[in-house]
């Protein structure tokens, strides 16, 4: 196990400022659609680059060709466009250090693997799968818990190597880990993490199919692309960091600043992952989450501005994000907290902007969460703005609107007559109440919420009803439901003629 020694703690801010030009990369493997936790890492490094006027690169680590999902890269790019977290270099936009797909950089990896062999930092291993399987079984039979390669090919004589080469045998390239001493990973957040070399194995750098492993490709690419800070999850990559440090040392290259970040956990405290129920970003987009809420929430998963601030705009985040406030503790993804934050951002929108963003959700085809198919489209933006203003305080996602306000867009209401009869009322009281309410509303000189409530309350008192009883009958008649926006504001937005027509339809039901 590695040891951690932090001498006097770390000073992330100083390290950030003294590192020279900031160049950071998001380098996902397209083995599946990127889940929301993966975008957290992307947002961290994008904010870091923006804070220090640096460059944010996107690199696709697609060397695991057997598991790559063709549509994964397109989905990733769509997500970055929606968030407006766009790379300065990468696929589509290009850049001076491309190509940005690792499968297009194979010649580079072969060249540097050969260079590493010449420097004594790596060697070709000709062991067959059968020989390796027998080796594992033999070590397990001896009770060795940490099974590892026995370094047989590391000690081949020149004549033995030539014989293997002349026979055209396939091989892998392995890192020649020092047999003694220690390797130190100088992590920005964790201080010096020290690994005993005799506990490391000669890990594979180049596979027999000619494709590199992560351990070779990421070092070569990060060096050639001049990456200043390597930011990645601690659980996955800190244990293998000594191999990368050794590779830099064998080449004589300056190391980047290592930043092994906390990972994101689900509520069950297991790592959030594509295989563990984590939703893709497109799920939140389709549900009607706002990109600014997603960015704000994800930026606070493992980072904080202070001990009390929850809401930070994109501009505030770009101006204040720094690595020194990253936690080394894993962060917990809380979908309810994200939903609350999304509702907060919805309430910040002007009615006009809320309407513009919500109309696509309202206009979805019937059966897909939108309004009924017989509702005329396109919807009138000014009318939608008036409608949504009534529900804005309650909305948590844009997608909810179609379920909250459909009765504003269709006169085809479905409810049973019994729903018009409030608690403590009978059919006759409900009918009388609605008849008198209809006559009262027909007589009003102006159609405004402020002029309706007082006479309606007086009518309830005259009829010996509680205001809530009369108002409930009217609410069901007008909206077809027992829960709706404030009654009189709803009537004002619906308009005089539609409101009176619905009251008459209700009386016909009774």
C-alpha cells in the first residue's frame, strides 16, 4: 500500500500560480454514454482553465476498441454543447497537437515504446497467454496473494531475444519498474504519496495488438500536448500513478502537476458509474433541467466556494474556482438536491425566458410528456409566459409544465361531476353555488383577479358556505382538477369567455 506524507500540507493556490500556462484535458473513454458524474470532472477542469486563462482540451481515449460505443462521442459532444462547456482543442475544433483520438496516434506510441526500450525503461515480453495462466496458478498454489508477472522476459539474453524476434512471435511491451527504492507521486491535494517499488509490477504499456494501454498513451499524449495539470479520479488512477511517474522519469521529461480528485458516490455510497445506475446527461436535458443548474450543482461536488454559498453563477464559478478548495473526500450525488437547485434557477428566469425554454417541452408530441395532440401549435409565447408565471414558484423542471398547466391550452376537460361537490356540500349546494358564481362573474365590469376575490367571498358567506367550498367547486369547473394555480389568477389568464363557458359546462354535468 502507498504511504502518504504531507510535509507542511499542500499549497494548491501557489502550485496553480507557479505552474506556467494552464493546459488541462478531459480524456474520456467512449465505452459507454458519459454519465453525469463524468461531466463533473469535465466542469472542474474547464473552470480551472477559464480561471487562469488557460486551454481546455478534449481527447478521446478510444484504444479499447472492443468496448467502444460508436454513438458515445457524439453524445458527449452534444452534452458539452448543451452545457456550453466547449473545448479549445479537440475533435471537431482541431488544434496544434492533434489528432485527438488515440487510435489515430498509434505510430507515436510505437515510436516512444521503442525509445523507452532503448533507454532501459521497458522491454518486450513474449510470454504466451498459456504460460501466464500457468504462472498465475503456480503463484496461487504457493499462497501468493498479489499475483504478478514474474519478469521472465526482462532477463532474456540478447540471443534469446533475437530468437523470439526471428520467429516472429507476438509480444507486449512492459515497463521495467525499479526493483528497489520508492516512487513518489507528488499530488497537489494529498502531498507526497510514496510507493515501494518492490510492490509494483512490470505493467503492460503496449498490447500484442499494437494498441497502447492507458499507462503509455496518457503519458505520451499529456507530454506532447503540454498538459500542465493531470486531473483524474483518485480511486481509479492514484494506485497506477507511480507507473506514470516512472515513465516520465525514464524519458527525462518534466512531470505535470498531479491532481487526484475525489470521486462521486451514489446514495448507497458506491461509486457513481454507467454500470451503477448513473443517468446520462441527456436524461436531465430531456427532463427539463437547466444547464446553469447542472454546472452549479456539479461544481459543488467535491469543491466549495466557502462553507455557506450554494448558488454560484457560471461567471462567479469561472472567477473563483481553484484547486485548493477541492476536498479529498468522495462526494455524494444527491438527485433531490439537484432538483431543488434546478427549481431555484427556474425561479430566477423572467416569464419570457421561462416561456421560451419551456415551449419545446409543451409542444412535444402527445404521449411524450407534452400537451395533447389536438392543441394548436406553435404556442403563443406571450400567453405561455402568463400561464407559467402562475406555476413558476412550484416548477422544479421545465418538463413538469405539461402536467401542471394543460387545462390552459385545451377546453377538453375530463372530470366526474362528483368532483365538483366539495367537502360538506351536496349536489344542490354545488349547483347553486356555481349558478350564483356564474351570474356574479358575468356581471363584473372588468376581468381582473383583484376584482374577483372579494365578491366571491361575499357570495360564499351569503350562501352559507366556506370560501374554500365554493372556490373548490369553481376550481374543478375551470381546471378539471382539485389542485391548480391560484383560482382568480387562473381565471384572469384564461379570460372571461373561456372561464364562463367552463362554468356552464360544469353546471350541465350537475
